[in-house]
């Protein structure tokens, strides 16, 4: 992981001062580096070659970073309550183009690999991710969406990139196809659990734990699984629905504590956690089809961490 | 070109209604399809295979479209005079993610080609393009920038993508390296002339010709070549500089007619046109090193069109 970290820094280096600053800021902000870790672990099931693997691991983390910075373009505007100052305008432009720059840098690195399968898998996942982002916008404040729709959305938004991180690790190491398939299955299920856990934490975590005020999703109109489950309870629906409507009408510029408390009083959190656990169980099932050893143990530990994490 | 047009429509097809609508709108808005045309013409210098060539031509037009829609994210906000309505917020998100989607779709198509050189060239150009966009932001209202800096910026912003369109046409058709090099040179110089002509038209064209009010660049703070030349004239500088300062302070929400008229009274337009002509001449020189024939004639005609176009 030290090698990956160094390569990440090197990858975004440019003599354009502003871009350098913005990209480095993003990189330093850290993150769990989950995707590179999965690539390296996936690579253990084939011919482990750190250089080749880094040409997948670094781009995947960069793509993740770029997608986050594009999310921020929108969030920035929100924070300023719809008032677009010159400064915020500049930030938005810079955030968007920093994202574009990081995407492109990711492609330069992955272009070093010749395996066309890798390019295909990556490009297709990027398409799905951008559709997922659009779906999130479409479904903002849509309280009538089904659980299935929520799951499809987080699959695109989060689970796919984690799934292909595991898969591409295997592919870049020429692991047997049967292993690569199980790596994908493991990653997909861990990714689903990861996002559900994220959505639960947004409601139940403290500001210190999650680095943002609780209820940020609701404020933005992002209707997550615990909320959808809560809305299935008739009593809850009667009080929660108008409250969400109120948040919508205020364009997010209101206190969301009451709505958060309602969801916490429902069975929504518990049921969401149960579903996350089921995904973790499926991830573990996929691992059972991979050879025993240290790598498998690591992958199991990560799956457990994902399900229980509080940050 | 009919095949390319059909493939362009097919390429962006998705069952996500909003994305479909936004992408199709972009596609229908048209454009000169200059980049695909250059790919096909470049392909004539090797083994012309329309299917292979379309796997380069379509992505290049998509990348061009995506970069335009990302430009619009910012322009949209400007038009609304800094006031961010919910509707404009949605437009911005949608424009940004539509751009991301189209970029990703471009990659899916180009992933069908195995030649790693093609991936390398394309990814590197995308990096340069995003740096160019950032430079444009950095240089907004910077009246002290040199002509060299302007040229470097339009090289990244425009000329490179046109250069690699010619080059990748050759590469995808396995044309001799000597031809591919000249195709790149031709495209680069045509691209430079194209952007200079664009910048001249923004000042001298009618709203009907250019599809936007004249002086849009100045309003946005985009200091183009004719303006830089005008500022080199001492008399002009005394009146033009405060006028640009005034536009800057009004954040573009002002009449730019006076500034436009000043530039038109200077020698800026004429000198910019002369430089564009020199680039066209260099493009013609590059063509001299390619075999004579119908294709070369077409490329010459396009170069002439670029230099003289009024739309």
C-alpha cells in the first residue's frame, strides 16, 4: 500500500499549480484506499506483480476520487444556499475540471496495460457510475421509489467500482477465470453492504464519526434504505412524509433532526442493517470458493470491518 | 459520415430517459463533425476500414461533446447572473453528469480497439484538455498574459484534439508512421487556426452567424488573441484596459459593445487573422509531405474553410 500511495501522489503531479493543489488536497484528505487494497488482494490469486497491479489500483482510486470531487461540485453550491458568489463559481469550475483531470490521469495509467478486457470492464463501470449519479438526482425526494430502485442505484453508484476492483486485481494478475468471478461477487456484495452501512451512518453516526452533520442525505433529498423502510410503516409514514416534504420545500435549508429521529424510532435502521448483513454473508459465500490462506482471511476481515464500521 | 452519425446516435443510447434526452439534445444540436471527418480522411492513408475507424471517430466526437457540455455547466450559472435557482441547480448537475456519461461512453467504444498506442494518445490528450480548461479559468480577465500563453492554452483546449483526430485515423488504419506524423502536424495547425478564427468570430460575427451574442468571450473574461494584440497598442490600452476592468467588476453583467468596438478599431483582428493564416500555411506544408490525391485535396479544402468560415 505504500507503493500505491507513492504512485497516487506521482500520478496527479503536474506543473499547473492550481490543479496540483486541488488534486493533492483531495489525495491528502485520505480515505480508506479500499479499492487499491482490493486490487492488490485480488492479485494474490494470480501472478502477483506489484507494478502491473498498481496500473489498475491507482486508476481505480483516482476514478473514485474524481467521482467524489464531481459530487462536491453540487454540494458546494448547496452549502451556499443557492447564492452563487464569484468565489463559489470558481470553486465549482475548479472542482469539475479537477475531476476531469483526475479521470484522464487514471486513463493514462491504465493505458499502460494491454489486456483489452481490463479497458472494457473499466469503461463499462464508468458508464454505469455516471448513470447511477444521474439516477440519484432523478430520485431526490422521491419517497415513492421502491427498495429495488434504491438497490439498483447503489449498485451503480458504489458496488460496481468495488466489484471491479477485486475483479481487475485478478485480471491484471492473470488469475484463473473462476477466481476472478468469485472476486467480483465478493466485491459486489461487500460494496452493497458498504453503501448501506454508509447510509445508516449518515443517520446514526455523530458528526465527529462521519465528518458531516447527521442527516445530510435527507437534507439533500437522498432517500436511503432506512428511510424507505421507515416509510413502509403506516404510522411512521403519516408523520415522516410531511416532514420530508417540508425539507424538500425548504430546499434543504432547515433542521432535519426531527426526520432523523423519526427514522431512528422506526425499524428502518435495524432492517437496513439486516440487509447489509445478508450482503456480507453473500460476500463470505463467494470467498468460500477461493483457496484458503492469508489473502482470504484478509478479505474476510475487510468484509467484517465494512459491516461494523462507525466511520 | 452517415455511418458515423448513426453510430453516434447509437453510442449514447440508454434506457435512462433523462440521460438519453440530454445526450440526444447535444447530438442533435449538431456541429461540424470536424473530428470524425478528420479521422476518416486520416484513415485513407492506411488500410481504410470504416468499422475500425468509427471506433475512433465516434469517441473523438463524443469527447468533444462532453467537453462542451462541461463548459456549459459554468456558462449556465453565468447566464443566470449568479442567482442559483433550483432549476438551474438541476441543470448543472445534469450537464456535469451528462458530460461524465458521454466521456465514459467514448471509452467503451475505444476499448474495442487493441492498439495500446491509440489508448495512450487519447488519454494523454484528455489530460492536456482538462489542464487547458483549468488554464482558461486561471487566465480569465488576466490582461497581462502573453500571446505565447494564449497559444499554449488554445493548443491544449482545441488544437490537440483535432491533431489526434487526424493522427488516430492514420493509426487505426495502420498508416505508415511518416504519414501519421504529418497528419498530426496538419491537424495541430488547422486546430490552432480554427480556434483563432473562433475567437475572431466572437468579436466580428453577428449573433445569427455565431449563435451567441458577440463579445461573449470578453464578457466571460476569456482574453483572446485579438484583444491581446489590441492591448499591445498604447493608445488602445489606455481605453480598453479600464473597459475590461469594468466588465470584470460587473461580473459580466454589463454591455460589452464598447470593448468589442475598441478591439475592432485596433489592428488586433487583422493580426490575429494573419497568424491564423500562418497556421493554415503550416498545415498546407504538412500536406505536401503526404501523397497527392483526392484525400489530400479534401484536407486542403477543409483547411481553407477553417480559415475563412463565418460560422
